[in-house]
C-alpha cells in the first residue's frame, strides 16, 4: 500500500467518526429513534388491549418523553358487547363458542348472562334420564342425568330409599325451585323430610318451614310406622279458590305463589282446578274437625295391598298400613267441579258423624271406606239389615250396606276358616283394636257355639299367612309392623 492510500483511509475514518458523534436523538422531531416508543402520533393499528389486556378500552397517547401514555386506557365493562379478558362472553359476542364446544351439551342455543358468563339454559344435554328423582345408573358417567334449572344434575346413590336417583346440583339457596331445598353439604336439591322420625322434626299433617322461612305442609308418605313426610311448599290460594295444576311443579323456578294452594292441593280435571285444604285426621276424630263449612276431614290411610313393585320385585311394605293423610273432602255433591260426589265422614265405633257428632242421616250407616283408620263414611243401607254373625256376600264398590249399625260384612273366621283363599263372610262387629284383643268392649257378649268369647283382631292381621302382624323379611334386621290399623273386627279366637 502506498503512503498516499494509507493517509486517505485514515482521513475518511476519522471524518465519519466525527459526523456520528455530532448527532443526538431529539424527542419531537417526528422520527422514532432508539429509546423512543412513539413520536407525536400513535399508529392506528395499536390499541390499549395490545399493550395491556387488563385495560382494553380507551386511547393511547404519546408523552412528552416519547413514551406510550396508557393513563387513558380503561378496564373492561361487562355489558358493552365486547368480550374482554376475564369475560367468557359479552352480549352476542360468544367468542365462537357453542353449546357443543363448551362440553356436555349436544345442541341448543348458547347465551350470555348479565355477568358475562355462559348461560346454558337453552342448551340440550346429551343425557339419558330427563327428570329429577328418576332412577339412574351411578356408573353411567356425567351424561346420565339431564340438567335442571340451568344446573347440572348428578346420579346420587344417597336418595332417601337407598336407590340411585337423578338430583339437581346446587350451590346456594334459591337454585332448587318449588318445594325443594339445597343441601349445602352434598350440593344437591332434594325434599326436606319432616315428622317425628325425621331429621327435620315436627309432625306430619301440620305446618313446616322450607329453606328456613318458606311455609309448607308436612305431607305424610310411606307407612304409618315411619311417621315421616316431606315439606311441600305452600302457595297463596285459599281453600276453594282457583289454582293451577302442574305435574312437574316440584323443582321448577319462577312459580307464581298465587296459582298454588295454601296448605292444600289443587283438584281439577285438566291444568286448572280448585284448592282443597289438608287436615289432620287424628285431630279430627279425637278433638274437632276444622275443615271449612260443607267439607270434612277424610283419612286416606289404608293397607298396602300391592304385593309387587312396578319393577316386579316383592313390595317390602306389603300389608303394612299406609301413612295417615288427611284432606278436607266435600260433604255435598258438585261443590268442587273435579269431585262429583261428596261424602260425610263418621266414627266407625260410635257411628256418629265426625263433623257434627250426630248419627248418620236416615237410611244410612257408618261403614268402612279405607282399612287404615276408624274413620268411615255414612253409606246408604238396605231397609232390612242383618245382625252380627249372619252370612253375607263380600261388599262390592258402590254396594248398599247390608249389616246392622257398628258392623260390616267381613271375613268371618280368619284363624279357623278351612278355605283361606275363598273365606266365609259374615256381618261382624267393628272394634277399636287399640283397646286390646281380649275383653274389648265392642265384642262383649259375642261368643262361639261353645261360649268362648270373641276377640278383637286388627285388620292388619287378617291377610297375613300366619295371622300375625305384617313383616318385611327382606330387610336386615327383619322389620315388623309397629303401627297396625286401629280398625278391628270381633272374630272367634284360634282353636
């Protein structure tokens, strides 16, 4: 390299270095230079959400130091129609999600609620069991039970009778609907049990409280010995007022209390009817009948004659006395459109009417209607009545009474009849089985041919093979009837 070339290179390098050192970055010159985020204007494509997703709304400005100024960016607002960070949806903006894409559902319309969360109430569930409290398979998976009231349901094996049933899930009061309450320990909607032998306490055929404050009626179910009921929510419609009949009302939300009965049930022929009040049959027969005028308390307690369940299995409650359930039944015809024929209740032992205490009207006598109580009804009788001990034909529904007062046509000799399948029937005196088998006042003076006194046998023992109280041998330990029917008949004792 020549001396001239070397000097030229040195001169050029020194000259370039001097130019660079003399240039300085200047904010406000309109050119974004190193160390600057902006210069005056902000690119239109840049938004608050890109720089800070937690503050997606508002306007980005450029500060005097050529840095982004986010002070005008705003946090998201649910309801502005734009789905922001932290929101599942907003208005019609569902983020492309559908009933199917969020899982469990197979069709329907996905919506957004007021809290910017998915509303699945219009989604259809890919499920097998539609209704709550229906039997289900606890091993069938999450799609076994259909949702209810926008909440998922589960196949619970802890239902009251020990079977597995579909129960709606819940997490706070008010999610379960009419007559149900949320069990906050198990997070399922269920009936509140009540009665002497229940955790809810109280008494059957009386008032109860649902969800701690909603009035209801402890409606008895099962057997009489269970002394248990469910607290059915009360509406506002009074006895005799119009009401709405809805078979699926229990567990439904947004029920108008004005359409539902207050401590009663709606009786009608279609979707509307009239309220009939519940009553306490035990109080009615021992103290006073408090049903409204032209109505009297009727006890529906009976013997369970269903030997098999609907699934073909042996009925564990076969021949046990059913729960005592009372309803204010009309005493005259056609005052409730759904009930054509009224009836007057009476005491089978005294023969007197429950409501007034007077004897049954002329040409009628007090006869059994159900076999679970001492409450009968005033039934038309023949002009010539048969005395106790006389042979008679088994009564048919609607037949005229043929036996004298305080007696009825019944199995004549349950202990000794040689043909128990086709027994002999005679007019037999009715008795209060609670007063004992022997020396029962209703059986006084009645004897066999050899002078052996008759005994009072509860009807609960007439139908069992050994003529003892009904027993459920499928239960461990064995369960025996402890609340047999108080209704008995005076019959010969076993030989």
